[in-house]
């Protein structure tokens, strides 16, 4: 749903790990890339080599917390109150968005299976589920879009390195999952029209 590219000045290179198999959130080293999804997140030392967290439903989107948990002990500066509040806020919003997308996915499946049955009432329920699914998917995608926009305020990590303050840049962008959610909403919305036409014209 979202990606984060972590970068910093040359002196911060020691904070990054080159070993993809080391555990996440154990203060053993930053990764170059982080990908966040609905059920887990993955961190990569390069384009292909990385590791993922355990899969869990309604995983909260907490990029600042998860990335800072990879920084070696003693190097991370204290987060500001604004950062803490913003991080907690987008985490809570991402849980809500997860359930909206889940409901939208369930309605999409129900619309599909109901549409297989050649009965007027089945097509009616297909239309109904398609409408509900579209609303849920639209809401979930919109919330995630707003989350990513707000999360761009978490643009850096403050690091203490050899008694010197260093800022690591966090470049956050929308991931493929969000684009697929928007695409699913568009496709399901388009399907409402044929479902309703068949509902009112089918004579089987």
C-alpha cells in the first residue's frame, strides 16, 4: 500500500545493514527500502533481498515506529510530540481502512457469485453487493490516499552519530496495493450497470 525509501548522508552508512536475513525491529540495522501492506511489511537491503514481518490481519501502518525500531540502540533521538501523535493517528486510520477494504472485497465476491445464478433476484443481489462493495472500496482507497498524504509529514529520522545530529530522509510514496484498490473500485463500479440492466430485463 505504501513504500518508503530511507537515505542519509555518507556518515550514516554504518546504521544500515547489508544482511537481509536479520530480524526486523530488533535495532540491528536499517534497510534501504520498506514496503507496507495490509497484512505485513517487508524491508529490503537492495531491490530484491529482504525479509518480512509476521502476517497479521489489520496491521497498522506505522512507518516511523517500525523503521526507527531498526536503528541501533543509542543512535535514535527522541521523537517530537507531533511525530508521536501523527504516527498514532495514521496507524488508527489504517486499521479502519483495512476493514473497509475487507468489506469491499467480500461484497465483490458475493456480487460475482450471485451473478452466476440466472435468477432475477440473484442479479438484484449482485447489483446490491456491487454498489455496497464500490462504496467500501472507494472509502478504503480514499482513507489510504489521505494516510499517505499525511504520513509524508514523517519525512525524516533524527539520528545521533558520534555526538552529531544527522537526519535520515524518509521518502514515502503510494504502493501498488493502493493503485490496485482504486482499480478494483473502478471495475466494480462499472459492473453495476450491466448487473442492473440484466436485473430489470432478464426473463429467465
